[in-house]
RNA sequence: GCCCGGGUGGCGAAAUUGGUAGACGCAAGGGACUUAAAAUCCCUCGGUUGGUAACAACCGUACCGGUUCGACCCCGGUCCCGGGCACCA
């Protein structure tokens, strides 16, 4: 057996052994600090970031996919010559740590730190090229102290306020429940029916930035349209009318009810108003109306999430009072409904049953009037006995306004309301202010103090950070810092004060970690602006589609807040966004309860990291959901062995000749063309399309072509060497360990991570002839070979003389011949 | 309920700007090598029909309809699956 010579010192092993190869390559990266980077104004920077993980215990396939995509892009950009930053850290606060603490009788902090240790080892074994010197965990006071500091700045700017807002309340456990802890309207632990409870909470005024957050979406060209659309709808800017329905006498200090509508054209069709159960007027009327009080109490037996409110059976009760219609002055009955939310708008809505399906159903249920005021423009009639007519149309039964269309009616009715002082045109946003208070322990303490009289004071800088004690025990009901009377106590300027015991929403931490990575060791402030501005914005952000709205909107908002504080110079945090799909098994999301989980660790142990990375990138394009297949993983491993064998066999055939590729014989010319076609396709797929599956398929095709070549001449080996080196370079971002070794075996001193991306030889792509398809009336009837520079007439003529074309045009007249250059000819005949 | 996606062979998928539907891989079947197995290599592989065969025809991208010389792709409607809905992260 011919044993091939690799580099000067050692012989290439015949077989691929990832279990020894991968740790050795990882050791090389570590010894050479290959992924540790600094600001370098002479080089183009590239900041590539994956959404950091919650340290839940061990990596799941979703993580593996997310971090492989990000690592592939990072390594590709590095080969493009960029100064690439790829950091990693831990989204370490959150609810699961408290649940685990109860279950395992450990402190959330200890559980979290031990998970971080284990998961960090897993990330390293997958060969991801992180700059670990920038690692951060959000539960560390070095991190959250700046978040607390920033919050006090926002408070001073008037961007933070406190108001009461509803939470899910378990009456038995006397505790607040997260939405996911409410199962079918009941507490997940004790099964008691959940109630709404209004408690004071802290809010950040994201609505003050609604207009900018919306407008800037148009400039995020490298975000998926899907995500931009979702954010646009979430912000929900609308043009409508705020109007006032006067009451006969004031109730709860209110002389009327304020209502917003986007359909003032239907105003004359209003037949009742509906108030939220917590509306001040509802509460005031309930004081001497026991039936109404009972109804309002029953409305509290309801979880707070919008999905649960939207799907519940709509119920209502007549309050017995009326308000005056702002245009006609006619009395309009006032109802209380369980589906109107006080947290949302004014807590009162007008109902037009003829032209809103939900109002129609409510009116039918309670026998309320349905008055048609819009007719279809087409002149057709509509059957309001069957359903509401919700389209825009022309006004009827609306007095002076009859005959107007939507636009005309909007302006006329809004004008009439404005003239009488009963309404005005306004812009409304669906977006609500960001509630950041959580009644939980494992989060960053909200840095606020209260005087005995209840007035609030932000914690002054010299008392920051407000530390969260880590050595605690958890009972699942009460937060240790709420249960500890000593922790609450503080003294400010000689005055006894009490600390806020709520903690921040964990979206606070994940809203700025990407910026902190640029200067994670900085102790002089939240951000070292010089470093932050070198790296920011993030050039490529990669994460799950489930974060399309909340996390990404809060992070965009935070970036603008940091900009306005002078910390960063850019307007947006993430230039390009890639949202990967989920990892499925047997068509369903992997979950412990379904028993369809696949542990990445077992596969890494069995096949090596490169195989897992290759399969993950090959099985589907990143945005699509990925169906896991153990057989597919075995196939990916087979391909790597085939690649290894190809290089081994090639080296065994002797030294290639000089790379002078002129006047090549046809078989070598074909392989060279394939090499450069593959290079062109993979370059495009990596940089533009981000479809790594098709890039891998292209390299597989190249290797298939290569294996069919049998030419051991010096020139043949040179063409083969070029093909193998190209394949190795193209695969290097995806399977970095095997590529590192093969590159060395093919005689390169420089490590492949520092090799430049190859360049397409345009001359190698030239073809003499091309195949074109010939259709008759859109159906493929023949294929023809034509010179690649053939004139249109020549192509047309040779298409028309094909036997099968003649067969299908016989007896017909050719009406038209369509020629799509280099692709097809369509003969239209009848 | 509302907003956003998706649906293509037995399976994962490809078709990049409206121009050859099924590249690449998995599974399966057949063959070669082997004492045997593994590994590897070669061949077949959407369905139906005709043909010894080369091949040809028809059908086929969830369903119904439309636009177009031409539709997986664009438009209208329906069904199913998934993500999000502000306290899971």
C-alpha cells in the first residue's frame, strides 16, 4: 500500500478519526488564541452574534443549530479577511432557575453556575470560534449593576413610571403567576382558578419611541420581511378618532366616556358602549348595584394573557345608564364586558354590531340593536341576519353623511366632532409601555427606594449595585428578598427607606448584552463607547423566530435609549438578521413530554462535532424547520469519510504538476469548470442567500465528479489538487476540524482559518455549447445543443426542426416563438 | 380570536428574477468485492400507461378557482400544520 506523504513530519492516516483529530485542532485554536480579537481600525470589522442561551442544563438541538449557523458565517467572514468578533455569554436570570431550585433543593445561583460550566464545555467540544475572554453572565453584579444604573438615568429623564397593572394571581398560594404557569385558567401547581389582580408596577415608556421604532423598520433591509411585518403590526400605528360620549351626570368624577375608533364612518351605527370591568365608571356603578358587582367579580376570574381574553366566551351586563351619542345626542346604553381590557387604551369601546363581527355576535346574544350604516359600494345588499358587513363602503341611514365613502365620511364626521368639541383625529399605537416589574427573586433588583410616605427615589449611584443575595433557599411561593425584612431596609441620608423587592423582566438583560460584549471587562461605566462604536452595530444576528417581536423590539428600543444617553453612536443594533427555524423530530418540536428529544452530546461522542455540524447545515435551509434524522447524520459522516479518503488517495498518487491550466483535455477542462462553478455557487450561497444546504450539495456534486476522474498525469493531479483544495476551503466554515487537518496534509503551513477565500477563474467557466429545452405550448418536447453564442434565429430554427416538435405542431399554425436565452424555446401553436 | 409563516416523491429537501419539477442526501431494492460481516464501489428509484428496449404519452408541487405563451412561484378563496400574542426564554 502506498502511504501518502502529507507534511514533512508525519504521514497522513488512512482513516478519518474525529475523536482524536477534533480535540487536537481545538487545542491548536486555544494555544494560538485564534478567536481572541481586538479593535483594529485598519481592518474591516465583522460582528457576528448568536442569541445567547438560557443556561437550562445542557445544550439542545436548537442551540446546536443556532450556534453552528453563526459559527459558519463567522468563519466565512474571517476567510473574507474581516476582523471577526464572535462572543458568547449567558442569559442567566429567569424563572426556570427558581423551579429547579425548588425541585433540587439548591440555590438558583448555584444551579445556574453549574449549568454554565457544563454547557460551556459542550460549546467548546463543538468547535465554535468564540472569543471567550468576553464571556459574561447576566446574573453577575458586574453586568446588572449597569442596567440598574441605566434605569435610574431613564427615571430622571421621565422615561420610567409606576402605575397599577394586572397580573395573574393564585388566591391559594398568594403568589403571582407567569402566563406559562396558568394552565387552562388554573394555577399549574395547585389547580386553583387564576384571578386578575391589579398591583403597582414599573414601566418604561417604549411608546415614546413608537414612531421611530416603526419608521426605522423600513431601513432594516437585511431583516426578513416577515419579522419587519410582525413588528409593524405589533406597534400597530393607526389613524382614528378620539371621541367623548357625555354622561347625564358625572360618575367617578368623569363627565363622559372616552372612546377611540378607526372607523368613525360607522359612528351613526353605534348601539351601545362597553366598559372594562376595572373601568372607574364600572366600579362606581357597582357600589350600589350588587348584580353588577358580582358580574365584575366574575370578570376577575380570568387570566391576563391576550390569547386567553380573545378566546373566552364574551359576556356582558347592562349598567342601566346611558351616554349621549356625540353627534345625534341620542341615548346609548352602557354595558360592562369581560373582553374589554383596562390596560389597553381608555378601557371603553363603542360597539357597531352591523359592521363588526364580534360586536354582532355580542348584540345577537344580548338582543341589542343592530343598525346598518354602511352599504356595499357594489350596490349589493347584505344580510345582517347572518353576519356583520365589515368592509368599507358607502354610508346609509347616517343623515347628512349618507352617500359618503370611507375617506369622505372619516373627514366629515371627524370634522363635525371637532366643531362640537366632542372629538379629534388622533394617531394611536397598539404598542403598550413595557412593564418591567417581576415579583420574582431570580432577577436584577429594581433600583428604587421608597420613603415611609410612599414617595419613590431612584437608588443613587454610590449605592449601586443593589445586590441580589445568592445564598438563599426557595419555597416556590415567596421571593427570598420579599420574605426577608432585613433586606428591604435601607438608609438614605440618615432617613430610613425601603427597597423595591421586585426584580427586572429578564428581557432587560437581553436588550443590551450585545453591546456589553464589545467591552465586557469595562469597569468605568455601562459601555466603553470607543470600543462599542468600533464593533457596533452587530453585522449579523442569528436566533430563533420565536424572538421576532419581543426580544428584538426591546433590544432595538434599548439601543436607541443608549444612543440618546450618548453611549453608542448607531441607531439600530442589528444590521442583518437571520431567524432560524425550529428543530423537529417526527414532525413535532422536541420536548421532554413528547419523548422525542435527541441529545447532541451522544452524537458528538459517536461521530464528532464536524458530522453534527454538517448534518445540521445540510438538512434544511436555516429559516426552515429542520427535521432531525439519525440516518441523515450517518450520511453526513459518510461524506466526511469520503472526503478524507479522496485526499488520502490523491496524495498517494504522487506529486501534482504545475498549475498551468491551458489547453486542457476535455475531462480536465470539465472538472476545472465544475470546481469554479462550485466555488461561484458556494460563495453566493454563503454570502447572499445564506442557504448552506445548497452550498454543501454543490460540494458533494464536485466530489462526485472528482471521484469519476481517473487521470494520474501530473496535469491531472494538479487539476485534482485544485478541486480538493477548493472543496476543503469551501467546507472549512462548516467542518473546521477536518478541514484544518486536510489543509495541512495538502502541504499548507498556514492554518486554514487564516487562508483567504478562493477566487473564481472566469476563464474556467466558459462553455462551448449549452443545452436548451424546447417546449410546444408550454410542454417540454425536446432538448437541443446549441453554441453558447448562437443567434436567436439559429436557436429558433433548430428548435423547429426537432422531430418531436414537428410531431406536436403538425396541422397547427405556429403563432409565436418565445426564446429565453440560455434556457428554453417555447413554440406557441394552435 | 388576532398577527406572521409553512404545506413539493417512502423521508429531508432543490428549482436563486414567472421559464426543464424532484439537484444533493437519506431510506429501499438489485449487483460487485469478501469465507462472512462491516466498510467501500456500481445500478435502479414520483405515479400511471404503452414499448423487448432506446424511449414516448398522460397525470403530479395541500385543495378549489383565476392571470399568463408558460405558475411550486403571482392573485382570490378553502383546509391543515407551526411561531407569536406583552410574566417561558
